[in-house]
């Protein structure tokens, strides 16, 4: 069954509206503008070629994002040999971890209670800040973190792709989470709470 | 293992590693017993949960439900 032309126009419009956000996330993962745009383009074409596959079982955004993740995994695999991870980047700075704890191993400060961002507008702001925080991560750290948490790859697979040891992978992920936590706490949860009183 | 009673430093690390690998029974028990009595680690655990949920739902839906349909 072919979709009616008006439906196709509508689909085109909806996909166009999604494109910038998809490119931004692909870019956060791949750290390469051209590859990010190619992956998104491939994902959008895949949807347009077989629109009947998207039967409204999820939102269009969820559907395209799912396809995009596969395209990105393909891209990562295709060029994993060129982008060997250099362990040095985030290796030596234990500061991120050390700064959190006193000498006796207790936390320096009580972590703040984070509420879930409520409502669509608040979520939109939250994700904007999350993106900024992801951009601030060192490139290799961000790549590992995005592979784990956005592409939802298993740690073993990430280690294999990037030729890292599991232990190294876990530490990189831990550091990424601590950095993101600090960034979100400062730029989102701190503000959200002071605005609400 | 750093001692008889785990420190927040150890439990923070276990909370994160527990997201990436299966913890051993001993690690899980140490972590859980500590979480019962430690507000700081419990909050950290909740923050890590929210971070994971946020990443898995990214990119977010547009703020206005009409946005996706607009050029």
C-alpha cells in the first residue's frame, strides 16, 4: 500500500521538523558534522522509503530515533579502526571523583534532591541544558557515555569497538556521570529550585 | 572492597558500575545495606536513575505537541 500524496507531504514536513534535533544528537555521539548529517539523512530516507512500516505504534520521533541509532552504530563500526581511543585524555584527572569525597570517604555535600522535570516546556529546557552538558564532556568520554546511555550498547561491545579494558570503560562512564551530574545540578536543578523557591 | 563497612566513595562507584555490569552478590549486599542508612548515596542513586531515563528518551518531544507537524 502506498501512502496518499498528502500524507507523504505531511510526513516530509514532520521529518524536516525533527531533523535539527536529530542532527544535534548524532553530532554529540559522532563528533563529526558530516557523518552526523549523513546518518540522519539515511534514517529519514529509510522512513520515507517505507512509510507503511511506521504504523503509528510509537511516535514518529521515537520511530526515527530508533532507526537513526542503528545508522549511527553502523557508522561507528565502519570507522572504529580510524578512531582508536586515546586513553590519555581523561585518564589522569581523578579530581572529578576526589572532589566529591572527604578523606574518610564520606560525601563532601549532601546531593540535592532532583525532581523529574515536569511538563513539555520544562522538559525542553532540561534537554537543552543536558545537550550543553554533553557537549562539555571530553570527546572520548562523551563518545563512550553516549554509546552506553543513548545507543544503549552493552559495555562489552563498547570496550571491543574502542579496544578499552572493561575496567577502563567503567571508570570513563563513572566520570562522565559525575561530570554530567555536576553540570545538571548547577545549571538546571539549582536554577529550577531557586525559581520555584 | 575497601573495609568492613563501605564508604560513600565506594558506594557511589558501585551505583555507577551497577548500571554497566552485574555486581557480585557481595557488592550488591554492601551497596544495599549502605543505601538503607545513607541519604547522600540514596539521592545520588536517584540522580543517576534520572540521568539514565533522560538519555534514553532523548531527543525530547517538542514542547508544543503541534511542533512536529509544523515546517
